[in-house]
C-alpha cells in the first residue's frame, strides 16, 4: 500500500522559513522522481519543485531561489525547504510520487503577520 504523508505545515510570518517533509512507503522510493505541488481554493494544483531519482532538481519560477527540494533515500523522505516566505505562498502543499502518480493528503502552510 503506497502512502505519502506530509508534515511540517504551520503559520509563519512573512519572510520566515519552514521545512516540509513527505514520508513515502509502499514502493521503491529511490527509483522514482518526487515532486511538491501546492493548491489554493479555486485554483489548479501548481507544480513547485521536482527531484529525480538521481537527485537532479528543477523549480517553478515562482519559488526558484527561495525553495529547495531534497531527498533522503535511506529514510524514504523528500523535503521542501521554504525560505523568504510570502503571503502568496499560503496554500496546501502536497507531495507527489512518480510511482503511479500517488498524492499525499497535504499540509497547510499559512504565511501571515
């Protein structure tokens, strides 16, 4: 049974930082690319960052230079380090697996003073 469980979402002030985590299980994690998306009400899910099985990364322009995706294949974890957060980063953040397109349930990030 494949599971993706996100954590780390919180309320943070503008300019602050958060690290999101996604714990994966039920598939051979190291073989697949992983991604982070975000979603706000009434909008489509926005792809933010992708990391290949080999560790190559790419980012959406909206987060490039502020967010960093990483993975730990020994722990079956993928992370999203988010710095210089802005109010427009407020969303539910979701983890996505390249293995059969599984999604996590999401974690809420709210950026507000």
